[in-house]
């Protein structure tokens, strides 16, 4: 792959439309378009890890995405400097990389359903163990890809949300640049190649769209049947920004919620530093008495360290990334000391944070709520003639095609609607359709 072709300003759905020149670049406009969109705003009421805040504020999908975007911009700017030094005089838009990565980081979680990862598991569970199993033969008989539902994936759903022309909407969905869209596809293959974890990059309905993007940008095919592409290079930076933020910020949130003590938290975060840097960190720490301020200071230093490390790894492996032989992630190739500290945080996060009672409670509730919603709305679109179905379908906004001609399309309509809900809205709809909540008389 080559950078001149990889960095294209072409927009999905607007390929033949020549707009007037703007003060903002195409990629800056992608960023602004996402910031002002309704699906992005709804991320403020979607769970990241911990339940949405009461008296103590923790991260939600919106604040996480904004922070990832900031880190992604720093990674992109670092890489820009390195590439401009490596390719002096080349007429390639390297200076746009920071804008592309920051926009893609904003969008990377927009396809995630409510209630964190329990939403994804509830969807997959409904079609693998629940009433949805009965629809498999019908979907396959009509030529639909059943694995899209069996291994439902928020990354693929983000691609759909950003590119699909919903009823009454414009062609190309958000009409983002090909570069921004390619940068969010961490797994450039379909659900038939998804491994045990169920990861894949696009649904059957968006496969042709990704093929068009890959062809335009020169993203090479690794395997032909079923098709598997080489990763778009900037995906590595988006992924690294996400890895940096969720690991460090989850530790900070756990401290605020007193799942981790101050001593545990500070010990974990100091583990990233060594030598003179550690000595300087300790000197500053002794000048600050507020524990939260100490932790915020450590967090900022760690993010800076990991940004520099991941940028270095990208630039050192640029040729392998371009030819598709780089098999790792950037965070896995950072220096040994930082890698051990990162693994220590990951271990604590798994044992003490992701298994914490507060997290499990929201996952249990979310799983039950989500399963009920999927069951009710799926039955309504498959059997629209009943009196109850007709009433329920009136709750579905017109942009979703409840009259899709195929069973695959009908199920997608339901998942489009439910996955776009906030936690609060999903709970409200659940209470109403189960009769637990009635309008005031």
C-alpha cells in the first residue's frame, strides 16, 4: 500500500459531487459532523464500564470517545512528523493524519449498544440460545448471513450506522471520507471469518461498501475466499488510542468508586516509570497533597509515555504495516517496562474492576432488558399482523425499515433501533412494553 493513495479526501455517497473549498479540511469536517450528530450525543447515556454516575462521575461512552480522540490526534501528529521526515518533498497529505485519526476515534464506539458489552452478548445470546434460533433456517434460506447476528459486533455496527442510507436520510449515511471510515474497521473481514471472540468488521449489508472503500484507498486483499483485507494503517493508531484510554481511565474510575485503594492505584500507575523519570514523578507527587490530583498527574504522564511509545512502534514498523506483515498491535510492542506495567493494570482490571459487583449488576440488568426488547420487536416485525405487533411497531421511528423484504433485513431493522438506544431509553421502553410503567392518568 502507498500513502499517496491511502490518504484520500473522497466522501462516501458524494463521489461525484464537487463542493466549494472550505476553510476546514475534509477530515476536520468529518470530526465536526460527528460531534454535532445525534448518535454521538446519545453516547453520554451509554455505559462504558461502570453504571452511569450518581454522586460520583465516571466515564460513559461519550467522555471515553472524546478522550480517545484527543489521544488519537496526538498519535497522528507524532506519526505525521516521523513520516514527513522520512519522505521529505513528497506531495502526500501527511499533515491530515492527526485529523483523520481523531475523527475515527470519535466514531469508534458509535455502534455499541446500551449497557456496555452485555448488550452485544444479549444480542448474540438471543440468536444462539434464545427464541431467535428459530429464525436461522429462514435467514439462510433467503441468502442472509446468520453469523452477523450470532456474533453481533459493535465495530461492524458502527460501520453500518455511519454508511447505511436509512429511510429519509441521504446517500452514504454520514457521508464521511473513505479514510475516516477505513480507520474504524479493526477487523477487515466479515462475520464468516470471526473467531471465538466474534470480532469482525462489517455486516453482509455493508460488505460491498467496504470493498469500494478498500479499492479506492488501495487496501490490499490478504485472502480471497472469503475475503480478508490487510488493515488500513491508521487503524493501528485508533486502536492504540482506545487501548491507552480504557486501561488507564478504568483504573482511575475504580479509585473514585473505592474499588481500588489509593495505595493500589498509585502503585499501579507508578509502575510505568523508571530511572530519572520516576524520580521526577516522585518529586512532583510530594509537592501535591490531594490524592485525586496525584492520580490525575500520573495518568497524564502515562498517557504521554504510551503515546510516544506507540508512535515509535508505528514508525519503526511502517513498512510491515503497509505490506500487511505486521501481526501485532502497537500497545503489545512498547518497551518491556511499560508493557509489564500495562499488563499489571490489565490483570487488576479483569479481577477487581470488570468483575466488581457494580459492573456485574448493570450487565445482568442490561442482559435481561436487552433480551426482552429484542424478543418483542423481532416477533413484531416477523409477525406484523397481530394487534400487539401493530401497536408495538408504531414505537419504531420511520427511518427503520420494518417492512424490509427479507428476514435478515427485518432483524437488522430491530437491531438498528435497539442498538441506538441509550441505557435510560432502553429501560424506559422495557418498562412500558412489559407493563411495569404506565403513563400518568
